[in-house]
């Protein structure tokens, strides 16, 4: 009897197991966790890519990611300065919440949790090449490595050590198109300076056109570097299950662009591809922010975004699900270069909608581009928040020329506490209408929107504070004259 009972029990168990297996087989398998490749350029502005309609920049890799994935028309960095922008990407938080990390050449304390660490703890393999978080120092932050991940020489080298049963998270931080450039290199490589669509805030001169051609050449270098990563994914059969993001940390290194809160400072190219989950060939018009990447990656990996993350996952926009319309975005800045007496910051907060850009300059008595007298690096002295190069040199040398005086003033001289630009009439943001009575209503609305955001996100500047941004250590020292391109790039 005992034997029969045992056999009956065994049969019943086998039947139950078979049933459970058949039920399991009928259910869809749990979604595989995607690999994540985040490719970030250094100082690349929207709309300098073929798919955005630029007739000069050749960007086949970006155009491919966009056509096989989603192209974003209104993606904005959180701050137009390397360190706080990258800190916002990694933490999913506004730079003003990151203490010293809100400044260039600073520290990012370990308490500000970063998505590569969180994914690693959840079983991802993590790697980074070239420029990760920074520039800055991890000394005293409690961190043992760059927050973007452990260093690898290249994506190919990283892939060689990739086990088959683990997803990966990879950060590719190009050094391009950061200055310095080899003067004339763009034209020499076949880029026609005369064909460039000149941003109206820059003087239209042969020197500046040539400088932009050099920048375009470096945009193309970044694109080609990412093209190699796409090829490696294809060769490894991983393209389908890998999220690829291509974007930039801040805008082009030219006067009134990088290190400001204007259009060419903060508006970023962005394309995201994920064939396994995201239908390709789509364009998203909603406003999105660099703070949105960390919550997106966590959600894609099946994790919950952290409560302190102020960014919002882009997953609903990527998969085409219903989501609240995103009709505005915030941008900001604190201290960029060490270029004011006392090493002071130049704090700005701003809100961008489809129709307006409203800017609040919190310390309007300070110089927005740096003191006129502070000497920094090569070129004429002063205005150290503008990277040295032929365009800056030309503008300063011609500041008294009637044709250039207005553009010099817009780039370098002091600004009122409030700026408002009517983007339908003035997309180049040259004509501040903040004091015009017909804009009083719009200004009042945007001012309230900005105030609410600052209060809701615990911005130290919300109640007149924020002086700590003036005193956080600047760990870069004085930039040395460039001794060679790679060396100089590390310095900035
Ligand atoms: Ca940058």
C-alpha cells in the first residue's frame, strides 16, 4: 500500500508540474532586460544633424538611430555646462539639488545615487569610455570610480568581456566637438563654410564661418564614433535588445551659446532606438529634459525610479502610450569657469515653452560671461565662460565696430534681472521684451511657473539662498595654454 500511495503521489505531482509548465508556456515570457548604450557628445547643439534638416553636417549614425527609433524635437539639457549637465543625466535630478555638483569642475557626493550604480546592483554589467561625469574630482565624495562607470578603452574591448547571460549599461562620452579645434580643419575636410546656416547671434564673417566648419567636422567625428558602436552592436547581434541614446551635454562652444540658457546653449539633438520595444520612424514634439534619462533607464530595466529623481521616465513617449503632454522645460546654471573675482557663480533659472523663453538672472550685477579683465587661456583676456577660439577673438576685437557691437553686448555685457523672448517673432532670442506692457501677462504666468518649480524642487535659490555655489571648491585650477589637443581637452 505504501508503495502504491507513493506512486500515486508521484504521478499527481508529475501531473501538477506538467500543468504548471503548460500554463507557463501559454504566458508571454517576461520582457528581457535591455542593454543600454548612452552616447553623449561634448558641446553639440540642436539642430546640427542631417535628420533635423541641417544641409552641411553629415550625421549618418544619428540619422539612422532616429529613423530606426524616435527623434526628439524638443530635448533640453538641464544646464549648459559639462559637469552639472552630466550630473543631472546620472542622478535624474536638477543640478541645483546636487550641491557642489551644480558647478563645473566640482564634486558629486556619493549620496546622489546614479543610474549606472543602481543598474549594477540589479545585475547589470557597467562600463564607460572617454568622458564620463565631469570634469571634477571623486576625492572626498565617497566614490571609488567615476559615476558613469568603470573605464574601458573602447566599446569593442567592453563587449569582448560581456557574458551572454547579463545585460549591460555602457556610457560613451565623446570628447567631440569640444574645443580646441585645428583652425581651418573643417574646410580642409570638405565642409563648405559658405553653406552653413549662420545662427543670428553670431557675426557672419569668414573667420566665424570657418570656426563653425571646424565645429561641424568634430560633430561628424562624434557621429562616426557612434557609428562604430552601432556596427559593433550589429555584428554581435545585439541591436534589437539594446537601447541606444544619442545626445549632447550642452550647446556649441561659441559666444551666447554654451554656458547660457539660450536656445543654442540648451536645446539638444536627441534620438533613441530600441527595436525590441519601440516602433521606429517616429518624432516626438514634447519637451523632455536630460533629467529624464535615469528614470527611463531604471524603468526599462524593470526598476522603479528613485523618489528623489525629479526627471520623468520617457517610456510612455517611447512606446507611444498615453502620457500627460509635456509643454515646457526648465534649464539653469550656476558657476561655469573660474572667471569672476571671488570665483563667483552666475546663477540663472529659466523656463522654455513653445512660444517663450523666460530667464531670471539672479545676480544681475555680475558679468554673465565672466569679468572683462580676468585672463584665461589663449586669445584676448576676459569673458572666461566663453571658450577661447576664433569666434570669441573676432567678437572681442570688433566690439566697437557698429556691425558687431550689438552681438558683443548680447554675449558679454551685463543683463537685466529678467529676460523674455517671443519665440514666434524672435526665434534667435535677440530682442528682450520683458519690460513691454503687451507681454506683462505672459511674463507673470512664466514667472509663477518658474517660482513654483524652484520651490517644489528645493532649489537653494528659491528663497534668496544659494550663496554656497560661490564657495564650493573649483577643482580645475586655472586652465593652462593648450599643449596638444587631447591634453587641452582634459583641461576643460
Ligand atoms: Ca560639454
